[in-house]
């Protein structure tokens, strides 16, 4: 895909800054005096970390860069990881249909299926021979669209009630599903004000905007052109979506530097149409570095 997802890092950083109150500062109380009479056992956290040798250096460079540049890397509590863990292994979505194009029941279902299929390309990275990699607890992460947001109900050409429909609830100039039901707005996980409760809450939005090129991604979801998405329904890789999902799980952009020895991977916009081995190990490395917050 040609369009470089331009807004992405800015959008992600903005979300990080906006969404986080100020919860950092776990002052590391280092063990004080060690009276070295008895041998001290070195306690290591169980960690299954075995990337291919040629990727070790670039992975370390990436993580060092993340630690040096993210404003609240370890205080931020709304990565895709946090969402999956809070739910116990699934993700719910709202589709923000920021377009006047009518949506048939068939198109709706194809959009759902494409989102699921693409999302799975990332979540499958967390498996080793069908088991969770490095204590990842889920062998699959079901993705369900629970709501659609539109300006005009007539745009949606179906009558069934399989998804909740939100009409003309406008934020950021685009339709959104009810804030009472959104994870972004209720990071304490309290969905008691959502009419459908926890079962109909949404963690992320698939925000499809008519006439947009490029994309944006963050803890709130993924945004790209509605025409691009619809035109990509049969594609093996919906490249912009895949790139933006990477951001949802904390992965960075690579606009101004390249890790040693690797230059083609989906998080380096424009260099790969699909998730590469290096992308996969970056995802696994992010998990390795945040899993302790879940006691793993
Ligand atoms: Zn990006």
C-alpha cells in the first residue's frame, strides 16, 4: 500500500497523553543492605525468550528506543494487552461508519469477518505450536463487533438486532458508539451505565472515514479510509489495518530510524504489506515487558 499512515504516531502519543491521568512513579525500592553471610539465590522471573539470533540486536534496539521515547510506558494501562486481559480473552468492537455509503447486511458481515481475520494474524503470533507464547494465556482471542455508529439510521440496510446501533452521537466530527459502553472512557471496567452492560461494551473502534488516506491507530482502535477497507475485503493482508493494530498493542513507528539488519516489516510503514517475523518478535517482546503487570 502506498499511503504512509501519517498521523499515526502523533495520534498514538496524543492518546497516551490524554488518556493517562498520572500513574507512574512506582519508585523502585531496591533491596538495601545485603549481609552476605548466606548465599543469595538469584530469583529470575520465568521467561521463555528465545528469538532467532539475528533478531536479538534489533529487538534490543527497538525496546531501548521504546523505553527512551514513550512518555508513560509502564504507567499506561490501556494497551490492547490490558483490554484482552481485562476481558479474559476477547475483544469487542464498535464500527464508526464515517461515510454516507449504504451498508447492506452482507457488507456488514464481510466487514466483521475481515476485521476478525486480520486481527487473528496478530493474535496468532502469540502462539507457539498452538500454545500461548511466554505465558500468554489465550489460544485465541475472539473479536466481535457489538455496535455500529452512523449519522443516519437509513444508511444501515438491515433490520435485525445483532448489533447495537448508535445514531448521530458525534465526537471528533464522526459518529461513535455510546461512551458509556466504551473501554476508552471507562478504563475501570465499569459498564453499568451501558444499556447492554459488559456483554455489549466495546474495547476498540474500527473507524472508517470516507475519503481518508493513510491511517491512525492506538488504544482506542484503528482508523482508515472506508473505501480502502471495503476495497480490501478480499485481500489477504489489509496492510493499513494490520499496521494500526500493531499500534494498539504498543508497537511504534519507524519514520526516523531503522533497527540494525532489518528494514522490511509492517511497522515500518511502506516497507512490507504483511506482518513479518520481526514484527512478530516485536509483539512478543512487548508482551514480555508488560506481562508482569498481570502477575505473569
Ligand atoms: Zn504507524
